[in-house]
C-alpha cells in the first residue's frame, strides 16, 4: 500500500512514517523542507499544503493519506484557519481528484466541549468537510501527547509546578510511537472514528508529582484558584494571535478531564525519567 503522511516532520508525523514503513507500506512524506526530513520516508515530496498549486499530482497512486498537519504555536503569519482547516482541505481536494482510497486525520479529544477555541474550531470545520466528502475517512481523537507533558517537567526543573484548581482533572496522554500504532490499526481496520489515550490515567497533581520524582527533588506545587484560569481565558482574545491561540487551547483543556480508551505500552513516568536523565547528562541540550 502507498501511504502519504502530511505533517511528517512533526512530533507525531515522524512516528507515523516509521510505523507504516514497519508494516511494509511504501511511505511518502509531504514536507516543507526536505533538508529537515532526510531518512524519514521512502520518498520525500516538498510542497506547501497551504498552496494547492504545489499539490497537483502528488497523490497519484496513493492509497491512504494520513494527516497530522496542524499548528499549536503559530508561525509564518499563518493561523489555525489557514493550516488546520484550509491546508488539510487542500489535501482532501487533491485526494478526491486522485481517487485516494482513504483519508485519515488526527483530530483532538473533546472537541465538542471546546467550541470557540480557534484551534479546535478549525479542526472541527475540517472534520465536517472530511465527513461530507466521498473519500472514506478515519478520524483519530487523541487525548494529548507526551511532548505536551514536557512543560510540566520543565516547571518542576525550575523548582515549582503551577496548577489551576485542585489538580484532580484526569488525563491519559499518549506517546507518539504508541499513537502511530493506534492510527495504523484504525486505518487498517477502516474505522471511521477512534478515541485514543495512553495506558495510564493520571490526575494533573499526580503528573506533577511524577515530574519531581523523575528529577529526584521534593515536590513544590502551587494550586491557583481556577477562577484565574477562567479570567485568563476571558482576557486572551485581546492578546496577539500567536500568544492567545495556543494558550486558549491549553487553558481550556486544563479545565476538563481528557481521558480516552487506554492504548499503548509506554508510560509517562518512564518518559519523564528518560528526559530527566538526558538533561542531567547533557545540560546544554541533547548531543547530535
């Protein structure tokens, strides 16, 4: 099977390329800069998904498109509507033209509870377009990535973790490699929708304690009144989009449980331990 992965150089995209290759598929990676993507796929195609003219013909002979294309931190002057919605829509239109057999898209869990958050609204708009298309679709809604949890470890390394409320909101984030397996399983089974989380359901407070344990330091956790989170959400729209966009998403997600069916074998506590060890050995950053 010929698989095209969009967003291939992102956190999840690299794992997707590796997983589909492991399953014996021919993998094409759609990238903006081939210099950043050497070795991640059988074939690299350099194109801008925000520019449909650069996509013409790239999906000829492709059986499956898997898109993890999106932004969490805005750059290049582009926003969520231009990337999470329009760029993916451009990919979908090209997939329709090429007669691609299936289009898989990595969405977000609890999107219906986050209406009004620009990042989520853009993703929801694309999912609606995908479901309106004649191309068979698989939508995967993960809880969150281990890479996001690195922010908790970073705070712990600085000596204190700040939480909103009592820290009892629960989540089960998933490692990118495990999520890639779940995505490939879902497309192999031709599932229409799959909600995916990691193997361990933890409260925000438990994650904070796990971060300090990985560092071998005493936990110092400050719990701020949740009214401050809600007040920040009310004020964020007046700030520049590059600041308010990701903050609105993360602050909204922090106010709810983000728990999905458990999947995978990689544990957040082990991930924290690996990061803490690497930081201790290479305080100036990982060695090349």
